[in-house]
C-alpha cells in the first residue's frame, strides 16, 4: 500500500489494543489517502517512492504526506480515537 510506513507506525502502536482489524485500518488509511490525493495529486513515480519510505521533493508530494498526517495524526492522537481506529 501507499501508506506502508505510516500504517506500520499505527500497527506497532495499536496492535491488539483496538477492536479494528488490520484490513479496517488499511481501508481507513486508503480512504484518507484518496481524499488527500484529490487535493494534492501525486504521480505513480511518487507513489513508488512513498512505498519505499522516501518522501519525494515535489510540493504536491510533501503536501500529500502532510495531509495524511493532518487527517490521521500521529499514533495515540484524537484522530485515531475519533475514528475508532
């Protein structure tokens, strides 16, 4: 998935502590990513870089990553709790 790095942070933090399954968490991240991609479109090449845990240097890619963090927040924050993740 595009969000492998971000997802791994959340899974490490919350593995077994929440009622959501891995698939539900991935679906939630994917939905947030789709919304962020509508606002800040990234190219397939940039997606590949994100899969490799590298942040591309373009403004859209940086804004895309910032959007994901803004929507999901770091592990343990209210964004996760509000979405029951």
